């Protein structure tokens, strides 16, 4: 067993204002995505997208936050929020869903691109390869916060989390940071320079993230308000399985369309 590192979730505090590691990870993730997308736009000389770059970033950030929150409400705790609707927008109380955030990004990006006459699939491919950076950093923030920890385990690297009871558990946040963050970023970043039909990177992300998440959910503690669901699957596995299927259908469609041109 490894001792859980005692890292204060609050970096520093000035009066009522707190700067937390988790929030910093979000800022770093957004910043990394901004510069990596900008780098690709200039490398491939995508002037139409560059002209709308700042406005698109604003729309995507809002879409991500709203999608993440409403996804959590809908997928993970609907009964509670139906009884307490005034707390739906209380994001400071915690409760965000990646799958909801992904839906928000796709919907917000699609509507913006359609309105501005920009190619949605090409734009989505630019952004999607940068998302694992934020995912990896966000899971490190979860680890520091001692939240979203793993199931009870006897593996040598198990840890006793301050909020997880007296038994050692998988540090599943670190598994996620590696698979959904570092490894997924390396794979997508290498694939992006190969000639592929627009939408291929988005489809690849949906498939690979879904696969990685389904595996990690085996080691992650199920959400206490839900537990195990259909066929002893977690909500994360169910949603990720839908992502995989959507990605496979999308990849087949964009490949077929490319062959017909």
C-alpha cells in the first residue's frame, strides 16, 4: 500500500477567494487547447476558422460547462434535482459529467459552425485532439481532491483516500489521467497529420475514449447514488459504450463519403 500524498486542494487563499488545484487544472487545460488548436490552424492555413477562433472558443467553453452540468443532472442524479431544481445551476457544489460536456461541445460547435458557414467536422478534428490534455489534468485535480477514487483493492499501489473510508483503493484517477489523458493525446496527435477524411479524428476520439473509460470503470468506485446498473455496468460504462457505437458509425460514414468523392 502507498500512502496518499497530503496535498492541500487549496493552493492559496485571499479572504474568501480560494485558488484550488482543481480549478487550476481546468485553466491549464483550456490554455493548452487554445494554443494547440491555434498552432494547427496556422500550420494548415485555415483562414476561415482563424477568423472565428476567439468567438468559437467562447462558445465552446460555455457549451462545455453547461453540457457538463446538465449531463450530470440528467445522467447521475435526476431524482434529486427534480426535487431541488434551484440547485441545478449550483456548479460550485460539484457534479459535472464528461459525457454531458462532450455532447455540449458537439452541439455548441455544430450550431456555431453552421451559423458562420465553417466546416464543422474539420473544426471538430482540430479541437478533439487537444481535449485529452484537459482530461488528464482534470483527473489529477480529482486525485488531489480525493474524489472519484477507485474500488477497494489489495494491489501494492492501493491508497487509503481521506474521503474513501479506511480501506485501500485503486488510485483510478491516475489510471484515467494516463489512459484518457497522456496516452489518448499521444495517439490522436500522431494520427492528426495523416491524410484522413474530415470527422475521422472526432470518430477516433469517441471510440478510443469510450474504450479506455469502459476499462477504467472496472477499477473505479461506482457513483453511490446509482451503483451498478444494467448487466452490472456503471453509468460511465453505459454512456461510454454509446460513445463507441456513435464513433464507429461516424467513422464508417465519413470513410464511405470520402470513397464516393
